[in-house]
């Protein structure tokens, strides 16, 4: 099986979509990332990443109904596909293996 490669921000976006579940759409994905990571994120950056993850088959999307709060415009909702879930599991496994391989003294504070 071919391993899925995700960039760091792709991983953050994919995880955030999984966290938000059925309520994942552009604006609240952006807000959730900013809240959880403490870093400012542009909506256009998130939007581009969502499109790229959908092209890779890690996300699927569907249009929701029009809402008055959005001036009658519809929201595009994203969900993680089975390929996206596998990619997240692979990334988690690799990170865990790397952290477990790290010598304990590496993270000890110097002079402490």
C-alpha cells in the first residue's frame, strides 16, 4: 500500500475537519485551527488546503442549504474519507515511532 504523505498544515486541517465532524466548513475550520494552535491562519490558506486534500481523496464535500446569515449563500461542508482516516492513522504512527525512538536525555533541560 502506498503511504500517504501530508504536509504539517495539511495534517492540521485534516485533523480539524475530523474534530468538527459534520459541522466542518471553511470559516469554522479556520477559527478552530486558530483557537487550537494559537496561530493566525488565513481563510484562503485553509480553503486552498481543503481543495488539495479533496483532490488527494482525503476529504469529500457537499453543499449545505442557503442561510440568511450568509446572505442566501450555501456552505460547503467537508468530511474525512476512509483514505483520510488512514492517512491520519499513518501520520500518528510515524510520529509516535519517532517520539519513542528519541533518547530521553535529548529533551532534558540543560543545567537544570
